[in-house]
């Protein structure tokens, strides 16, 4: 799965000993429990979507899964140069007591698909469009928006010099609801005005002086002016979109590339790195609150998603398993292998779980969709255990 390897760029920049000791001290002080984590959830695999012919190809690898604003529809993208649209209700049995896993073929499972000119690395629904406009970033360095009703592209932006776009997102702040942003291998985060036909550039930010790749971009989904980026220089940054000359946050704690940054709440972020750990950050004090370890991640995109209502984190792993962490505990509360037909043991040692996405609804019941480097989708449902 060479196409999903990270750009490991300039990962040897030094951290001061005092900074490291400060981070470690804060982690020790804030850790609520260092022993076996308490699992309050029962997770079950409900559906597997794959090629029932058994054919597995590198061209099927899934790089991104995103739910729409209604949380009833999700889209996938990856190496296959297709955006596939699925309706969750058509993939899950209405019977909560089901014990058998539903097996579906890709060709019959999705509602429709849209062919794209390049491999996809990012998808994100544009706010304020009622789920009609879906933005994408691709391996050719192009940001494209698709009208899902017409199933055609309606916007294209090619300002990264042909360098791969790793991440695309949109502002949720009422003051500036028309901003889009993309992070690229060219070492920049670019922001543009979505009202303009050609996407007029608002600003170009280069977080790292060494021109390290910008691997992820996320605006604060709770509103406000903060946008977070993760870079191959081992750091995550936060910028105030009203003044982009310098970051207002520098989160320095990972030992390798920061691959994902996600907001858990308005004051807390979670980052993932190719050092094999996740980190929770207090954005008010720019410090590490907790470090999560258990999954395997040294070079590939394995996905990161947070379920804010329940305080759960989901990620993939290079040992072909999906991991769930509770934000309160350092160790995973649940692990499941991407084996054949949903089995517990991985079938292909070279495979890995490459994308995950939580459905952002409910408090006592949750849904996690995960995708693999072999193109297989698995849908898990969790129910909070009764006291």
C-alpha cells in the first residue's frame, strides 16, 4: 500500500528537554487511571461491505469516510477514483437483537458513485448546503466540489502546484462561513472564498519553515476563528483566521509526523501521529492532557475520528485492526480485527485499517464505520452497558 505512506519529512527537529519533562509531568498529573480501562460499551460488528467475489486489490484502498450533516448518509473515497454514497439505514438491519453479520457486495450496497479524475485523500461536506455539496482533495493537488444532486463537479481549485492535497475543510464560524482550506505536500495551508467561482485565495500559510507537508486541516466545528493543522515536522498548529501571520497554538509532543487533528470539544483537540500514539490537548494551555497507545502506526494513514457525545476516539492500525479509546483512559477499550467476512483475525498481513468515522448522534448508542486498505467497509454499533 505504497500510495498511502506518509511523507516523513524533517522528523528529526529537536525538542527541548525542559519541554519534554513538562509534558510528561502534566500527563502524569492528569492521568485519571493508568491500569485497566473501564469499558462502558458493548460493540458489535453489524455489517461488512466487500467484494463477495473475494478479489482484493490495492486499487480498492479506502482513504476517507465522511458522514453528511444529517448523519444518515456517508461517502467514501480512495485509490479507486470514485466517491461512493451510502445510506446507513440500507446497510443496517432494523433488528437490534441480530446476531448474524450482514454481508453485502459493494456493487449493491451504495446508492450511487461519482467518478473522479484522481485518487482521493480527503472528503468534507460543505456547511450550509443541506448536504448537497461535497468537497474533495486529491493526489493531483486539486480541490473539487461536487453537486450530489446533479452528480457533477461545480468548483475546482488547483493552487498547490500539483502537489498532493491531504486534507480539505470548511469554516463553521458564523462571522466567516464562506472560507475553505486545504493542506498539501507543498507545505502550505491555503484558504479561499467559496463564493468565488475560482476560489479567490484569502491566505497562504506555511506552518513549518522547513516546508514540511501539511497533512491535516480542521476548523473548529463548534464555531469560532480557530483552524488546526498537523504537519510532518511533528507538530500541530492552531491559527486565528483573523490574523494568520503567526500561530496562536504550537502543540509539540509527537515524535513523528502529525497525521490528523480533530476537535473533541471547543477547548480540546486530539492528534494522531506516525509515532503510534494519539494525544489529547488542552488548547487553552497548549499542553498534553493524555497520550493513547495500543494501535500500530509508523508510516500510513490509518484514520482518526472522535465521537463527541460519548467521548470516544476511533482509529485504524497497521496490524489490520480498528481501535476504540475512551478519552479518559490511555489504553484502548475495544479492538476488532478486519478479518475475512468480519472475523476477528486479520486475513492479510499486509492490509491495514485506513479510515474511520463516527456518526455524531445519540448518547447511549453509537455507530462507527471503518474502511480497510483492501476496500472492505465494516459497520459497528455500540450500546452503553446498563448499570
